[in-house]
C-alpha cells in the first residue's frame, strides 16, 4: 500500500508546476525530508529544518549539491563553516566530512549524483 501512495505523490509532481517550498512543512524541533526522485543514478531530496536543528557531521560517497530555498544555514565542510542564504548553493564533496545546522528555519534541496 505504501508503494502506491509514494507513486501517486510522485505522479502529482510530474508535468505540473510546483513550488518546492510548499512540498514540505516545518515541524517543531525537527528535520523532515521528502524524496522527490530516487534513482540508481542519483537522488533529489527536499529538507525542512526547524531553527537550530541539523545533521551531525558525516560523510557520503558521492558529491552532493545543496541549494537553499528558504532561510539560512551553516554548512560545515572539513571543519570550514559556510553560511548560506536563500538562493545560494554549495557542493559538498564526496568522502569529506560535512554537517548542516539551521541558523533560522530553512529548506534545502539536496541533489546527489552517483558515479
């Protein structure tokens, strides 16, 4: 049953104009995500972070592009903090430690292309 729900949610996005910021709501003291595309070749995921929430330092085996859709965040890559605001992006390189922290409520699109 879950598979059918996921398929219909995806179908709502296909060939329709959609505001990314409206696809996911903020939740108090939480980080929430919604996968937009999940293919063998890569993923596109939308995240909403409540203020001061984040993802602890970790690594990923692939480059990932972060695009901030709303609010402000601090992305730390190899210990170097980078402040991003709405409309800005960065690339988190493969196999390098990185972390994400919301400075305000913020939404981001994460695009990961697998090699």
